[in-house]
C-alpha cells in the first residue's frame, strides 16, 4: 500500500502551496508545490491502479498514463501540460523575466486540489485502504 505514502507527500505539497498562496508567498514556489502535488498524486494513483511505479517528473506523460486508466483525467491534460512547463522555471533563476499572477497561481492551486481530491476519493473508497485494482 505504498501508494498511500505518495498521497501523503502530495498532501504536504498542497498544504505548502496553500500556505504560500494565503500569506502572499512567492508565486513561482507556490506553483512548484502545485506541480509536485500533482506529480506525486498521479504517481500514487497509477501505482494503485496498475501496480507499477512510473518514473519521471513529466506531468503530461503521467496524466496521459492516468487517462489510459480512466478517461476522466482528460480534463487535466491541458492544465497539467501548462504546469509541466513551469517545473524548471519555478525553481531556478531565469534569463528572461518570469512572473506568475495571483490569478494564474490560484488556477493552478484549484486544479491541483481538484485532481488530488479525485485521486484521494478513488484510493480511499469507503473510507479505508483497499487492495490494488487491476485495469
């Protein structure tokens, strides 16, 4: 049941992002925590559904793998692709000016929370851990 540990880590990133957003923290760092939350939640979901660990940080790839298991994840493809493009820029200095508006960060936060809630519901169906389902 290692997939629950992925969700625990995803929740920690969501909490960090929410704190930063609420208290006026650095928007790129807030976006990075959203990216990390989605990455970890998707990895936990895929491990739960397939019994296989998916390596890497590419949200587009991970989301496409989730779509193969459940087409409902299609709604997250565009936003996860956009956030995927921010993976490096949110953590390191850039040559060109890089800014995220509060509105953009709020949208990323909403998407991350929505995806996390959907995955959490799936993994904690009936309020308790259960065995891996094969696709």
